[in-house]
C-alpha cells in the first residue's frame, strides 16, 4: 500500500475487550500514543503491569510500550485526538453519556462496534447522534469489516471499511489507521457499513448452526 501517512497522534480506546485491545495494540505499533480505558481493574493492571498483557480477553499477546491502560474514562476521552469506541452496542449510551460534555470538539470519534440495539433497533450511529453533543456529530466515523482480534494482534493481513458522512473525516481516519497489513477503505455509506457488520454476525451464527 503506497502513500501511507507518517502522522502520529494521541489515540484513546474505549473498551478493553479483545477487539478494543487489538486495535489499541495496532495503533501503538504504528507509533501512536495510546490510552485504553477498561471497566475491569484486572485488565488495566495486566496491561500496565510487568506482563504487559490483557490476559482476560486477549491472552498470550504482549502490549507495546506506547500503550497504557486507565480506569478513568474522563481522562481517556478528554485527551485523545482520535477516539475509538469499542464497547458493545447495549452499553454505548451508558458508557458515553457521562463523559459526552468532556469530549474534545475537534476529536474524531470512531465507532468500532457491530450490532443493533434490541429495544429500539438503533444502530451505533443513531445512538451516538442521540447521546453526543451536536458539535461532534460531523466528526463521527465507523469502522467495520471481516476482522478478528487475534489476527490483527498477530499482524495478519486485515481489511476494514471506514464510513463517515464527511469525506475529510473518513480520509483522516483512513490515514491514521492504515498500514500495509491493515488496509482501510473508505465510504460515505454509514448505514450500509453498519447493517453489513451487524447482519454478517447473524449469518455467521446461522452458518455455524447449519454446519453442525
């Protein structure tokens, strides 16, 4: 992949599960300064400790020196130029509402969550529009694709799509996250990317059931 950006910035990752940790590791390996927020104290301690590992959700993979973990969501969200939101769809509102006012107005927020809210049938995009202040709506983007945390953290080739209603936002996220082994393509079809990601999971479960 030619023309890769050399720009590096402060990246916050909201969510210390396998996918959030893998994205944090990817960003730190690129040279970004990364802070990861995790709800679980053992995840924070494990990443910051001598083992440098999220043994709860992504065991066996060391975290780079440029990655630290925090139990303060306010600290992570208020200090990041690029904020990756990697919490399950049912918990997005509960997680982000308390810190919505503290978000940097020029930060780019990237939802890396797949799913549709059961009660309201809202996508992550619709949840974020409702929960976050209008000043950051133009800075929203969405990452989805046939990706696996274990493969990303191993550096295996991965392809994802970055969707945003603002072309400049999608292009900036693409530049900040792309490497030769983590290829980002961009589009303005936010709804298509979100529904594709959610339905992919349903089809994958159905195929597994059929195989059995």
